[in-house]
């Protein structure tokens, strides 16, 4: 199985998280819930990015989307100020 690449962007001031998977491709974005966007490849229907506004309050949503799509990240995302 080929290991997938990913890129994570987080804007602390805006509390906005975006995760990109694999190589860029032509996609369709869908707002799956208010402030939560999933981009899927036009041809394969594979998730190419997940964007979440107010991420600090919705970390559970990312876990759910990743679990439902069989996507994984090699670590947990923690934005708390310790």
C-alpha cells in the first residue's frame, strides 16, 4: 500500500484547520456542515482536503471524517495552550 502524503495548515488567530491529502487534482467542495468543507476528487471521489472553521470546538468532527473515509494521520492534532 502506497503511503499517502499530506499537508496541515492551522491559523491560530482564525482557529481554522485545513488538511490536504496527496497530489492536487480537480475537485468539488461540499459544505458537509456549517463551516466544515470536504473537497473530493472529481474522478475518484477520494477526499483531497478537509477544512474546519472553529476547529478548537470541533476536533471531534475531524476524527469522524477521517474514520469514515479510511484516512489517517500519523499523530494527533493538539492546539491547546499548555
